C-alpha cells in the first residue's frame, strides 16, 4: 500500500476516533473508508477493529484519568458485552446487514425523540440505583452488534445509557468506551485468527485511533454534558437517516 494511502487512512482514523470518543460512530466512517481504499468487506471489518481497539482504549484512558468511569457497572457491562461480542463476530455473515442497519437506525430515531422531550436526561446527575438485569441484557445486545458490525454502536450505547439508565452524556461515553475496549479486542482477535486483518496497517491505525480518542475524551469533559448532548443528538439524527435511507 502506498505511503499517501496509509497517511489518508491514519488521518481518517484519527479524526473519526477524536469525535467517536465524544459521540461514537467511528465505524460508520472507518469501515467504508477502508473499503474505498480497496479492502474487501471482511478485511475492512477486521482491519477497522484495530481502530476500534485503539479508539475505545484511548477514550477509556482519557475518561479514567478524569474520574468519569463507573467501574462497578462498567465491568458488568463489559463481561456480558464481551461474551456476546465473540458470538457476534462468528456470526457476522448470518444476518443481513441491511436489516441490522435499518433496525439500529429506527431505534436511534426513537431514542433521539425521547431525549428531545426529556431535556434533563444526559445532563443532570444520575440516579444511584439501576436495573442490573436490564443493563446486562442490553450489554449482550450491544456486544453482539460490536462483534457483528460495530459501526454506530458507540452512539447507540451513549443514547441508551443516558435515556434509560440515567447516566450523564459524559459518563455514558466513559462507560461505553471502557466496556467496549475488551469487546473490540476479542472481536479483533477472532478476525486475526481467520486472517481478515491487514497487519501492515496495525501500528499506524492503533496509534492514530488511540491518540485521537484520548484527546477527544479530554475535549468532551472540557465542553460539558450540555454541549456533548447537543453534538450527540445532531450526530444521531444524521446517522439514523443514513442507516435508514442510504
């Protein structure tokens, strides 16, 4: 692969990871970008997992250093999500991708509408008690999609954790990146086992993604929950329309 192509890929993953650590959705950019650069769909999915690992781990480190991660809930989410993520990766070809895209887009529109109606959600201090069983169930669904495709699930996680589990936008982003750091790593391992990862891009992609996500997490805390929620809602609307109609 030519140097200019690698440079473009690095810039794409850096920018995508920066904004993804705030609002999720890096895979919606990185996977199509890799396919545009000539990678087959399976290799693009596998190679994009490198960026997902760098993205989630970089964001998690940034949020952890700022004390924004709920580790108790985060580990519960991680265990169920990671287990389902392995299953999702192995079954990546068994469910029509178009069906999943439409389904996720529809759910995102519903949640965005709910968040518009409830102005305090994602902004004010979260509740002290949460339904762990319901959270574990959602973690399984989330993890499966991370393994299956991944693009857009970070955004959905933030919306769901804010709308239905009473986390602020910043803490939902912190929890999502922390939990998904292991899920994406396990998914990447499966893709590596089946030889569906372009290893020559491993170091540049993971460095670009980690750095971008780390800086993005610092910026998210700086601008606060209200502004992050505004960015999230705008991004979610755009992503939902893209998934549903394009």
